[in-house]
C-alpha cells in the first residue's frame, strides 16, 4: 500500500474541497438528493409504525392495569327472574345482606333506567322490563385493603334468595389480563423487528452513499483524512436524516392518537360507547405512551447516526484491506 500523505489542513473544515480560496466546500453527500429523501421517507414510515405499536402496547397495558384495579374493588350480585320470585323484595333483601357483610363498603341496585341502558345496544330503546325476564343486578363496592370472604358471602346470599349468583369477576378478568400480557409481548417483538429493519435500511443506504462517492472518499482517505473524521461527517449527515424522518413519523403518530382520542370521547355518549369505555377507557395512551413515542424518536435518530458511523468505519477498513492486498 502506498504511504499515506500528511493530513491536509482544509480537511478538518469539513468533508469536501474548495476549488479556490474563499469558495464554498462541496460536501461528498449532497444535503438534498433522491437517496436522502427516500431514506427520510422510509425512516418516517418505520417510525410511524413503531409509534403506533408503542401506543397500542401502552393502551393495552393501561387497560389491563385498570381491569386488575377494578376487580379488587367491585363485585356483582345477579338475581334471575323466577315464577314465584318477587324481584323487588329479592333485591332489597340481597342489598341488606350485602351492606351488612364485612368488607363491603357500599351496595347499589342497578335501577330500571340503568338496566335498560345496558341492554339498549342489543334490544333497542323503550324497553318495559316488567314484561321481560331480565336479570337484575346489585353492584358491590369492595374494601381493597380488607376484601370480604366471597364464598361466605355467596353462601349467605344463596341461602336466603333463589336464582341468585355472586360474580367477583376474577376468572373473566384474569383471562383478559393474560391475553393483554400476550399482546404486549407480541407488540414488543414487532417493535424490535421494525427497529432492526430500520437499522438494516440505514446500513444499505450508507453503503450506497459510500459506493456512489467511492473515488472521492478513497482520495481523501489516502491523502490524510482519518477514518473517524470521514465517519463523523457521514454520521452528522445521517443523524439529520434520522431526526427529520423520526420526527415526521412520530409527529404523524401523535396526531393520529390525538384525533382518535377526541373521536372516542365524542362517541362515548352512546350505549355502544359505554360498552367500549368499560373495556378500553377513552383510548388515551397516557403519559407512558407519550414518553415512549418521544424516546422512540430519539432512539431511531441515534441508531441512524450510530449505524452510519459504524458502517463507514467498516467500509473504510475494507478499503484499507483491499489496498493492502493489491500492494
């Protein structure tokens, strides 16, 4: 390999060269070119998809946490209609037993209006519950620090009232929480794959930029420009691309989240909205989701810069090895 010439002073001013003193240095990678715009678009799309995944995972995690909190403080008594059952009397007797039971903070009968509202998505409006065999509910508020003995409470209620069942919601919510946990794991796996795909895209884009400017880079490299100096210039270029792309994709995702939240809040004043709200809340991703999106934007921009830096160093190392083999 031919001896490397001393480093030229003007190389420290930037990766480029000037035709004459006072003229503007020409960068090896144009600030605005087709490849750069395409990479910015790809990073924006990948960031958008990653942010949607983060938002979905945050929503599922918050919902699962709310479900777990709700089962710790609520239970439901259900009384089914019977031929000889006086529903009003049965509701009052069950209410009295539940209110006096240790660990029950409050008990409330779901009245005809609330029951009709719950059934409205399936049976429509204008229901006459006296003509329908509709089960009636009593909502119990539980002391989270000192919950009641549910088997004993169930036994006390069923001994006094026929066609009664006590549901503490635990088996149903446990299944939903397990499903939510699986969904979160899948979401993070998808997020990891998309980040890897973004890194690989940056690797190919960097190597393409290096290959397109190979003669100039080789001349600069062998007249004294250090590998780290050239890599720093590429890192700066791709950091700006990564920041633009990640900020665009992340901003679009945050806009989607905001619009969806506004839409969900406005649609909650319907029976279907009540059911959806009971399961998922108001579709707000919460503080953790917003922080996750912000962290993801910074992470993708940083990964873009670091990936290009390492790729350039490896490329220049290969250039040195090829020159050594041909010497």
